[in-house]
C-alpha cells in the first residue's frame, strides 16, 4: 500500500554520479518503505529518465532549454546555477507543494530538509588557481558578484527549509561561516555491491587519478615527468592539452562504472590531488575497491581517508609529490588494501539510508 507521495529535488541529472547519487539512493530507500517518490530537476537526460522510471521513481523536468546542454558537466550545471542565483525562473516553474529533501543548490523551493553539498562561490574561489588565464581573469572580475548572488540564494533557500543537513563536517563549516545553521552530518553514499575489489592480485603497474575542474594538474604533471605511469579519467573540457599528450599519462575521458571499478581495483594507489572538495567520492570509491588513496590532509577527504591505514594524508604539494614517488618505488603492505575496504564500508548506501530514515521518522514522515 502506498503510504505517502514524496518529492525530492536535484540539480542537473545527466548520470548517476556526484550530487545526484544521494537523492537516488534515498529515493530507493523510500520506495522500499512503501512511499511513492518523484525526483524533480532543471534538466534530466533521457538515459536517467529511463533509469528513474525503471526504478519506480517519477522524473519531473523543469526545463528543456539549456545553451550548454551538449557540453554537460560543470558548464551545464553552472548555467542552471545562474538561472537559480539571478533569475529564479526554474524555481518558479515548480508548482507542487514542499519537497521532502532538496538536494539542489540551484532550486530555491520550500523543503523539509536541505542536503548541503557545498556552496558554489567557495568551489569557484578554490578552483580558480587551475583556471585558464582568460577564465581566471574573468572570474576575478566577476567573483564579488558571484559570491553575493550565491550567498543570497543560499540564505533564501535556507529560509524555506526546516532542517539543513551537510555532507561533511568541512562542508558544514563553509555554511556556518555565512550564518547557515546545520542540524546534522550525513556522509554521501556509495554502493559497495558495485564498488568492491575485482581481484586479489592487482596489476599495480599504474597510478589512477581523476581530471576535473578541482584537480591540481601541476602536481600530476610533475609526477608524470618524474616517471610515474598514470591512467586518468574524467572531463576533457577542463583538462590541459599537454597532459592529454603526455607519454606517461593515458587519459580515458568519461568511462563507465564497470570500467572505473576495474581501474580502481588494479591501481597501485589512487592519487587525488584537488583544490576544493566538500566530500570526495573518488577516495571512497577507490578504498571500496581495495586501493589506498594519497591525498591532502584537508577538507572532505580528510574525513574519509585514514592516514597510514587506508591511505596517506599530506599537507602540501611537495609532500604529495615526495610520497607518491616513495610509494611508486617501494610499494606498501598488502594490509592497506584490506583496511581500505573496511574504511569504505562506513559510507555504504545501506547505512546512509538508515540514517535518513531515522531522521525522517523522528520528525514525522
């Protein structure tokens, strides 16, 4: 018997990665409890509409007109954000009642809960160091306006929300700095039935890394110049061309989840060199596949990777370069692979759904 109809709100839904995943897994958990669930978003790809329908989730698309739809990724998301921050017409298009959980940072709509996954202005501020020169100049000029608009959008959305929940302690700190009260922390989920070790004898002849707008590309280039063999996946639009042509870097671009699990499972380690990361799926996915992670001792990854147990945490670029070379040349004890899997279990979707259900039932869902 259907107990209740509920709606969740998301940003752009083009695939089941990043900020979409928490909404999708919560929707599945609610359906399993007998609820009828809809997910609304500014834009939903055809493949994701088909997936949502197949899982019993009703997709609600607010608009079909986006200039950067073909580019996808951050350009498309940023376009949706500008609509939310400056025009609000996407929010006005939603004619329904209050949503149960708002996972979006572009839709300013009433909700019982708002799941905070990181303010846009902070991401742009921290990632500016890796922008191309022309984009860096443009951002420096526009940064005050973008920050003002984003903070205004955040505060307006918070006014329409009963409870705010953040995806990490670091993420919560970013919102508290601008006066946003955060009730609780719930880490984002991964499916450990999908992300798990594929072999007990990994090839370990490469280092896996990710290319995205938050990547510290200079660190990876330095290590590739010093002889480390990399396999990289991610977005081509923000990746420097010289890295795509580097003899020690094999760049695969966007890949399937199946391919990603294979790459995680066989890597010597995963290098996650970033400029800004409120949580960080890549470290957790890698650990779930039995591969330890080398990253910075800050922000979201600091809360998932355990130094010396399931990976290595360092403070500065020169330290991450030195440590990567040491691991590449000398390896590490196999127990770190076992420890990595144990660490990742704390982020499994079953625990994530259970925490949400405890909160929802406590407040009378």
